[in-house]
């Protein structure tokens, strides 16, 4: 029984809802583990042809759970226990066509989930961004190459280094989103998109999906193996401490480069 995901089957469509609405569906360690476990379980699901990921409540997800208290562990254990990247990688192992249906906020790690899906459909009210830089850390979880592949290097730098949220209209024009709809129509539009891919022969569709992913992403991991190493390094900086302190004190941070 899953605690943080709600799953519904509807013919050949599998709906997966992040289910922590009281916390804006924040991605705690337990949520990330559950996502990875569920995605790997989909290999045994021969009926579902499309998987739609969405968020319960008003938001897709606020990203990593900043209120989760980090455990005091050795550097070795911290390096090994990166649950974010395996969760993102698990989307590449999903044979079914995947769609992220995005409403409200989709930030940081949640944006990584969206970019790891095959398609992204959003409401006109959706707000997406990578706030990691404002928290004193780099973007990890394989999120950087996913963003670069979608919108190109300059726009990816703008989003990831600038750390500003973007609206749905802008992201549609950049090719980040495939479709944008009024909030009330989002889930129906997601189902219509899913129906198209459900109508195709599943073996051919799934083989094409994996071939495209190998063509596009196969070399990226050779470079991005160190993105979490960078995160561990930035966690030790004064700027990281200042970023978190200013976040919870609701003030502008003062970064020094230390």
C-alpha cells in the first residue's frame, strides 16, 4: 500500500497523483523512494499504455521538502543516499508513454520529474522554475541535461542560473510544454493526449520511446554523474547556510562566495 501516491487505472491509462496536498506535494525522501518503487513496478503492468503524473490539490509539487530534517550521516552515506536521481532515472525505465499534467507550482525536483516524462501539459496558471540556485546549491537529479535538451543551453542557463519562475505561456513558446489549457480543462486535455498514444501499437510505441531516449540522453550521464557531488560540496558553504536562513526568515540573502 502506497502512502504518498494515489494510483487509478482507467482502461489503458494509469493516473498517478502525488498525494501530499497539505505540503504542496513536497518531495520528501519517502516520496522519492515511493516514486522509484512504483515506476519500477510498472514493468509488470502490461495493460497500461500511458501513465499520467499529476498532483493532488492545487499544485503539482513544490519540489524537495525543505522542512524535512536531514539525518546526521557520514559523507560516504550522504553520497550514496541520493534518492532524487534514482527517482528521476526511474522515469526512463518506464516503458509506457509518460505525461506530466502540471497545475500550480512545479519547482526544482518536481520540474525534473516533468522533464523526465515524455510529454508535458500544463494549465494556464502553472508556474515552473528551478530555485536551487537561490538555496545556495546547484541543480542535480539529472535535471540540467533534461532542461538543456528541451529548451537549449541559453534558456536553460536563464532558468537554472537566474532562478526565476516562468509562466505557462513562456514555457509553451520555448517548447518546454507541449500544450497549455485553462485550469478547468487540464485533466480532460491530458486524457485526450493519452488517448492518442493509447491508440497506437504499444510495442512499437515503447520501442520508439526508448530509442529516442538512448539517442538523446545516453552520453549525458557520463558527464552528469557528478551533479550530486557538486550538491554535497555546496551544502558545506556559508552561502548555503545563508540561503536557508534567509529563506526561513523571509528576507533577501547576502551571498559572499564562501
